């Protein structure tokens, strides 16, 4: 009878799709299944950090920015040539072309002369840097202008022409004051062209602010460099981008600190990398398997009844021993994938279970088992239900067969039970 009930209960379990093994419930935590490292494209000093650990970012979010070495115009003028491109080493460009760019100032003429060529007077042998002078061409007397003494070395000095038009090579008389007075002549020299300024820099060029032909003012930005770059010219830049959607888990830089080109500065948990990890005791290893569907409930919203369907992706092959009060238990890490909602955060605690509660099916199973027991048990009035189309009747309460209402072929008797047959066989053996 017991075997019959067990078989029936097992069949009902299989038919109802309900696991007969005990459910496993594990404590877990929301973690990441992957990490992405963020690297600095340039070396230098951190100018600004824009995010914090724990902040959600997108692929184009600027994590931080590197301070650049800025090169400015030293005078008003016109940019006549620009060499190199972003990513090039400024020193290498200058070595190849003489400069990163050339700037032609508004003053294009100069002359070098000596007081020995001036009018012989004591006061004419002493000139000063910054002194304003009057210039007259000896070749073309109508060409006049003004200038300023820029440098003095003993009797020799240099004049930068600030106003007037002259021919290169013209012989020029230099006077004090603003008129042609022989006694005020302090020198004589030849007009030369001022060489364009060679603008150079150090480090790697990350941006140009001007192009050939642009007019610039003194102090205007010309180009920027950084101390180093992580790769080829295409990597040159000052902005450190996240590069992926996700959550910043770690920052290893701060404003004012130095970073190296290609150095790791941040770590990001990718957007779709959330997973749940749980610790499985060694004794329960047989109750869970890779690919198995499980329930995931988060503690923070457990009262709402929110349940997430999870899938066991991996069970660690390496266990970790944990000492308890009176024993040591080995645990194995279980990795479970699931689809989180917008409110799910890393570090949340979770409950992972292997069996989903389903009251209707459990009630059906219980009802089926009760019906099976009722059918198998003897009736209180001593008669079992009619189990034969031919009017076969069950055994009476005493367990012996009772003749049916018919005779001959139309009468069928209940076969003795296995226990009664065994008793009969035993008695026969004893009687021998």
C-alpha cells in the first residue's frame, strides 16, 4: 500500500510539474560581471575632474580634462606659415621646419648702426634703449619714418622701424628729435627686413588655434601641447572620455595631480553587466545547476512583491572555507544573470531561491494525494466501492472474500491480498 501511495505521489509531482526536492534559498548581492578601464589619452596635469565614483555616465561623458601647455603670440602680426598636425611632437616639427609656425609682426624693417657714424658731438655718442628716433632715406629723400632703439651694445645699436616705408638696403640717417638737423644725427645704417618670428613649443601638439593668413594680437592663443600621448596622432586630446555607458566604480586621479599618457585613471561597471552572486554551501551543490532558472528578490523592494527571473550562469569550481561556531563549511560562488530595472543599484542585497511558490498547484497536489489515500483505504461500512462492470465487490472489513450475487461464470471473487497469501504460505510450511 505504501509503495502504491509513493508511486502515485511521485506521478502527481511529475504531472503537475512541481519539484519534490527541497527548495534552496541563498543570500546574494548585486555586483558586476565585467569592468572597463578608462585610460588617459595624454600625459600632464589634471585640470578638472567632472565625475565622482558611483555616478552614472554615458559613452561621451567627460571624466576629466588634462591641462595643456599654451603658446601665445608675442606681438601683433600675421601668421604666415603653420607646420605639423595634431599628435606631432613640437620639437620634431621645429627641427624639420624651423618652427611650429611663423609670425610676421606689423614692424617689418630694422637697421643696425653705430654712434661713430653720427655727428661728432659728445651727446651723440650716448644712446638709450627705447629712445624714439627720426629716419630719413638717403637714397629716396621723400621716404621718412620713425623708429625705436631696441638694443645697445657699446657704440652699436639696433633700430626697429615703427612707421614709414623704405626699400630694403636703403641707407638711412638716424636723428634725434623729429626733423633733419645735422647736429642731431646719431648714426647711419642700412634697412634690413625683420625676420618672421619662429614660434616653437614643447610636448605633443593637441590643437591649433590659428591658420596661415590669420591676423593675431599679442597674447592670443596660437596652439596647445601636452607632455605625452598614448598612441598615434589620432589619440591626441585633452579630454578623458568614459568610452562606455555604465557606472563609475573607481577614480584614481584628482585635480592638480600628474597623469601619464595611457595610464589608467578610472574604472566603470558597464550598463548591462549587473549580476547577482550568492554563496552556495557544499551540501547544496546537487540542488542547483548551470542554466537553471531561479527567483531573484531584492531586499529593498521585497515588500512590493517584485521578482526577477534569473539564470545560473556559473558555479565556481573553487570553494572557500568559512569557520562557523562548531564546524567549517565550504561555500561556492554562484553567478546569476538577471534583467535589472532602473532602480537597481550595485551592492543591493538579494535573496535567490530555486523554487517558485505556486499555491494552486500545491493545493491540487495535496488534493490528489488525499483522494488516492481515500480510494486505497477500506470503507467504514465494510464495503469498498464497486470496481467492476460485472458487479464485482470489494472485500469486507475482515479481509476475507465474499461471494457475489451471481453464480458460475458471472461470479468473480476478490483475490487475496499479498499479506494474506504470505500468511497462508507460512502456515502451510509450519503444518508440514
